[in-house]
């Protein structure tokens, strides 16, 4: 009885397994029987009736160490993910088990002192200790022998996690959803192309000419493979020469996420210029550099077909956390970007993830290209043009989760440069803002003439 009471009130055992800080505990539950309970504070918990004997097994996720997530970059597939933490998890669970067995023995042995205060009978203490130990061993053996992990197919969600079945259903249906989106995108882009032709015929300046250099500006894909279905169609129909991506291709800064998109990026037969955002990490940046058609600009100038692009990566991409940089850091970056442009002759485009770093560059006829805000826009300001592609991935999985409740907005900007009069330089001619949104899919095509 004393053993049951002590185990019921004993505190949890804390440990770390990979990037995860966890706690585990065992409680007796004679009313509801054996359960495994996974806690995800403050979201709630998930429980399942996994065994027969009246023990509740609790595992609590206390923290995720983002700096330790770099270890995720060493795995080649999602199937390898458990290898990063399961060995440590097993080790600590066995330690906790042996601690409970040790405690039960000494509680039994020590209980003899409660009624034999004058004469200590060592044999009786040993027998009581062994009895306690045997009872607990039998309980644990009963749990192991009757444990059925398949019972997690029928779990109980509590707290905010009660919405989990809907989200898990969306993730499970994700491949079909992406395929359906791709099929619909073909028809949508075809319709956008027809609308463009009508705009071209009404454009008194003659429209987009054959010698035009067209850049497809994308941003904030956030792990959404559906974005590349639309990107491929836009490239084919509009004869895109360059893709300019202003960052946040992933969400958590791991190469595992990037591998979902890598084949799609490699399949694009044109240059892919990438400016890292705050959701990237050093590992993601290095992985992108190894893709043949990708040119990653962290700080500097790149020239493609005579078009000079000045760009600077988001400061957060140099470490593993995805937090937005503070105002002081962004101000320093804004000055560095200004100096980079001032020291380079004939810059045609200035690119960065966070538009906040353009504060010193909204002048001198500069063309500024950014992302981050998830709001597509083309601004013709006083002495500058500022373009933002919004989110070309409809905010990633967040967009998929809200499929039935909020609009999904895939957005892109086609930026057109025409040769200058001397034929040796480029000048901005027009920007086409293309959006595809919601179900059933709707589209819009808006042309901004810069002359």
C-alpha cells in the first residue's frame, strides 16, 4: 500500500532525447485501466487505452531545443526520424523503470520499521522488499505483454488538440489535394494567359516583346509542393527566363523539409536565384547551394543575361531559429544593403526577404523585390517601385489547414524588363500580379505599366 501511495505522488523523471526535453511518470488508475498519455502543453494531450493492467504511462513534451534541430539535417528520409531520439528515449525509460523497482524494494524493506521499532528483523525486511519488487515487476510485465500500440489508431484528444483529427485528415489527403490543385492550375493558368492576351491587345505601347527578359518572382513557399505545379505552368506559358525567390522556402530550417521540394526545383530548366529568409538555416542554405540550377545570394551581386541583382539574406538565416530579427539588426542590414547598392554600378533589382530593410532605398528609381508579409502588391512609389510576391505557397501547411474556412492565396509576380535604347542595358517595363485563390479556384491578373 505504501508503495502505491509513494509512486502515485512521486514527481516525474526529466530527461532530454535529441532536440526534445521530456518528462515521464507512472500513475495507478484502477478506475479506467491502463492508458498511455502523451502531453503537449499548452495544446493538450492525447491518450489511448494501450494495455490491460491499471498503470497510466505519461510522457510530457516540455520543450524543443531549436538549436539541436540541426541533427535533423543528417537524416535522409522521414523514416529515419525516430533514430534521432529513440535510443535516448529507451535508455531513460529503462533508467526510470529501474529507479521505480529500486524504490519499491526499499519501501517494502523499510516498511518493517513502521511496526517493529525496537527489533529489526532483516529477513522480514528483505521479504517485504522482495514482495514489493515482485508486485511491481508483475505489473510492468503485464503492461508489456498486453501493450498494443495499434490502439493509438483510436485515441482521445483533449484541449486544443481536439481539432487534430481534422488536421491529420488534411495531411493524410495532402498528396491527392496537391494533385487536384495541379490539375486545376493548368486550366487556371490557361485562362490567365487568355486574359493576358486581351491586356496585350489593349496595351498601346505594344505589350511584351520577344526581346523582353521575364523574371518570375516567388516567395514564402513554406513547404507547399503545390506551388511548383503553378510555377511550372507559368514558366511554360510566359517564357520565363529567371526565377527570383525571396526566401522562406521551408518552415523549420531543416533539410528534411527541403527534400520534399528538391526534385521540383531541379526539374526547372532555368536559373533559380534564391535569397534566404528568416525560416531558412545554414544547413538549408548549404543544401540549396548544391542544387545545380540554384544560385544562392547571401550578400552580393549576381548577373544573369546582363541583369544585375543586388541581394542580402535575412540575418535569421545564419542560425537555426526562425524568429524575426529585431529592429536594430534590420536597421544594420538596411545600411549594409544600401552600401552594397551604392558601391555597384547599374543595379537593376534589389532583393531581400523582409521589406523593412528597404528603408534607405525607396528612391533613385530603385526596383525593390521582397516577401515576408504574405501580402502580394506592386507599389509605384515616388522614385521607386516595390514588388512583393506575397506567399507563392499559400502560407504552406497553414493554408491547407484552413482550406474550408479561409481563402488560400497563391501569388506571384512576373517582372518584365526590356532593352534600353542603347541595347546594352535593361529597364523595367511592367509587372504582372497573378493570384490564384480558394476553392473553387479563382484567378486574377493585373498588369502595372511602369512607363
